[in-house]
DNA sequence: CACGTTTTGGCAATATTTTGCCAAAACGGT
DNA sequence: ACCGTTTTGGCAAAATATTGCCAAAACGTG
C-alpha cells in the first residue's frame, strides 16, 4: 500500500510537530534524524517506555525516500519461536496445520519501506541467529517455501533496555546488536524536558478537540504547575493519555487540578509546596523592614540603621517591595 | 594673666584633637575656624547643649593672636539686670551697698583677649540695649564710675536656641543679633556624627587614665555598639561624663555593657534588636533550603526545582551558607 | 514669597548573585 | 580496571543589588 505524497507531507509535519515542541534536546535529535533519513542505515532508538520511540521511527521513515512505501511495526515482545518467524517471514499454504493459504510476513510487507522492531530486546535468543542471517542480505524463504525472496528494507529497532547489559548476560547477541545499531538515537524521559509540557498539553488538547468534536478548554496555571512537578514515569504517552481521560469527562471550559482523576492526584497526596526562594527572601525582608519602621515610628534613618543598610538602600527596597510609609 | 607660648601650643593641640577626631563634618568646621581665628570678627556658635561650643570658642581663641591673653567665659543665663552689668562692667568702690572695693568686670578682664558669652539667648532684654551700645566701640564705665574705659575684645557668643525665633518673639534684639554674628558656626549633635564615638571613647579613657592615675581599660564591641545606638541628647558632654563615671567605679581591665550605670541602661529597656537585613535573608534562605532538602531526601535537582533556582545556584548557596548534604 | 533644611529619586560605579557551560572528579555497575 | 553516567566546581558573562553623590523636590518657618 503506497501513500500519496500530500498525505506523506501532512503526516510528516504533524509527527514532527508533536515530536519537537520547542525542546532543545529534541532539536539536536532532529538534526541526527535529518541526516539519517536520507541513507539506508539501520537505526537503534533507545529510551524509556512512552518517550515516543515509534513516533520517531515514523518520522525517520516519512523523511526518507521510502516514505511512500509501508512502515511496518512489529512488537518483538509478544512473539516467540515459530510464531515470530511466521510473523516476519510468512508462510506458504499448507506449510503447517492452519496454513490454509499463503501469507506474507512483515519482511515482505515492508519491502522498499521501513521495518520497525519495537522492544527488540525481547527477541528470543533462539530466533536471533536466523534473524541475523536475514539481516545480512535480506533474503529469506517463507515457512514451507522453497523460493528465496529478496527484499529491500530500512530497519529501525527500538528498546527501553540496556542492550549491552543483555549482551553481557548472554540474552542478546552482540553481532546482532552491531547489525541493528548503525546509528543510535537516545530519547530523554519527559522529566528531563519539562519545558515542553505546556506546549504538549496545548497540542494534545487540540488533538482531542478535533478528535472528539468538542470545544477545547483552557488550562489553569496551577494545573500546569502540577504537571511540571510530576516525574512522568510513563513519559509522553502517560501525559497524552491523562489529557485524553480528562478531556473526555470534562464539561467545563477550563481544566484545573480539580479536574484531574484521583489516581493521578494520588501522587500529590502531600502537594509539594513551591518554595520560591526569591519569594522567601522578599517576604522575610518585607517583614523585617515593616517591623523596623514600626519600631522607629517611620524614621527612615533609624530604620536603615537597625537593618544595617544604607538609607539609600532602604529607599530602594521600599520602592521595590512597594512599602508605603508616613512621612516622618 | 598671660599664657606662655608653649602652654598655648599644648592646650591648643589637645583641644583640637578632642574636637576633630576623624570626623569629616568637624574637618570642614575647622577650616572655617582657621580662617576666622586670624581676624577680630565676632563669631556666633550654635548647637545643642553639650556639643562643645565652649571648647570650640577656646580653640578659636588659642589659634588667634590673642591666644596669650585671657579667654573670659560668661554664662548669660544666670545673671540679670544689675548683676549682669556688674559682671560685665565691674564697679567702683562704694558704687552700691556691698561695693567695698573696686572690681573689674569681664570686659576689662578680657581686654586684648576673648570674651565668650555662653547662652547668649538668655541675656535679658533690658540689658541688651546697653550691651549693644558697648559692642559698638567697646567703651564703657564701671558702675558708679565716671571715667570711660576702652578695651579690645574678640567676642564669641554661643547659644543652643534659634535666635531668629527669639527675634520674632521680641525676646532678642535683631540689631544685637547681627552685631554678635558676623560668622556663624553650627555644631552638629553627636548622633549626627556617630562615627567619631569609638575614637572619643578611646580618648576620654586616655584622659581619665591620666587624670586619675589608673590603668586604661579596654572596651568591648558590644559597648561601642550600644553607644552607637544611643541618641545622646546630652551630646559629647554626656558621653564624656558617662565615661568618667564608668571609669571611676570600674575595677576590671575591660568595660562591657554590664559596666554601664543602670540609669543609662534604662534607655535600653527594650534593647533595640539589630535586625541585620543580610542576616535576615541568610536565615530565611537557609531555612527554606534545609526544608526543601529534607522533603526531597537530599535530591539536589528536585530541591532546586522546588526553590525555583538553578541547580548551579543551589550548589553555590549550599557552599555559601555552609550547608552539608548527604550525597544523593 | 523667600530661604534654609530635609527628603527624594536619578544616575552611575561597584559589589554581589545567578547561572550556563564544561572539564574533571566521583560514582556505580560489570 | 574500564566505562558510561552523574555530580561537582571553576570560570566568566549577564543579571541584579547596593549605595554614594547630588540636584531637584518637598517641607517648615518666618
């Protein structure tokens, strides 16, 4: 199934927009992506669950010459043994019980396009050898087939694990590792790029409004504040899901912390009080100044003396802190 | 009675030393004094009680060509009517009951020297006309005398009052005012020149040690601090008297606030607490930082976030305020 | 209204604080 | 011991605070 070029552009721009969102670390990643897209090199994307690995893979695909061809995702975590091979290579009719007709595997489907292997670390060891052999020249047979099939594929793998540790533990083949990782791209967790959260919230609300045909509500600064304080173990996916949940049940034109589900708010049982240090200073100074003024019956020279500051500084601070005095 | 020139120099230098004491406002006054001393102009010294008006008059006298001749002080506040005239002009034998012999008045005694009229504002109005007439040519008769006496006098007057108000209230003659004030010199109160207090204390202690032949004790910073905070309504005279009182009864080699008499300390019943504003800031910030650290279990990044400062700034402040943390 | 004194606020120089950047040090795991 | 990651502290640039100086404004008095 080929995509039309106008659709490609639309999908590509939407994906990039969601991905980047004024976040500087994303900018440097996009730089690498733009360099990589034009070459048929295999990419390994690492990052915590929910950070947008698949989205990034799609962006690379859509930026590449293979954009018009299929993007075929495969989750390596749910298959094993023969079922994995069947999924990748397909089978011929009658190859085994239940093979009532020929079926193409993902390799074939991704021909001249991109194969995305999510959770590559979950690939069973017993399948890794065969898989590796195919990656060498992208020639394979279907199960129960005799004819060799040649395909052209860009491979993008993704994992949230440390593959090197698995290699060390003999859970992952080192040669396979080097084959799938020509270019590594690491996605940082959301808590490492909090500055993008307000824009993400805005964009996800836009998406929900379009998706559900409901007006887009605004968001209170308090809500944003809570989001900024949360660590987001589920990363962008968690934020997007939460926005969706809130959006669906919300019937007001503004979303505040009250609108948040209780299981989310549970993380804030003791709402971490912001203790803005500049505000702490201002409060303490204002209090001390007022007390000294009271003691001296608004004699500024005496007040400055008590506070051990110059009269000029006192005048400066009275103005800065907007403290009114009776003329002495 | 004429003074020897070596005595003049000694007295002069001692007086100037006591007077100036590294105080900038005194320096500018001394400039005027040095200009005035060489000319026979009348000087009016104003300033609060105890500020050293008589001392300054003596300095002018000692710096003038009249230094070898008498300096004759008169307090205008204790005499009135005939007694005032008798004091100034003297009397002949038999001039009145009790005038058993001739007596010279202050004018005669001050001949070729300096006449110092302290508290000139207290001069009774009924005496002002006669007095003014004498100031025009310094010719007068003793009471009960026939012969005119001519003297040469430098007149220095002093007051702690606003003579202009008295003129308006018809308590002081305006023409007399202009006669006695050719050059005005104003002495600031001690509270306006607190920076001189530590040195004054030191010098008065030196004087007392020499006067009473006792070792000179040192002084604690706390004592100086109290002195700096007191307003000294009695000015330098009050400070000097207090030092003398303390010195006499003191038997330690150091003087502290404990050494001060209770009637002086009465002014500090509620000891004005210094509220050093920099310390207020430091205390408030330290407290906030410690609380945030406790909340985050010494996670510096989280702490910085709570405090709304950069991690680098937190590190800076931990060092500045000497706050130790367990490594996270 | 005039005038001497006190207070105020603009300005600039100086001091201090904030904070990004980055290399070195420290840490933790293998 | 090696290595990738995190933390630390030096450095400098930028931001902010402090404060002396002084002319203008305000005040109080005559």
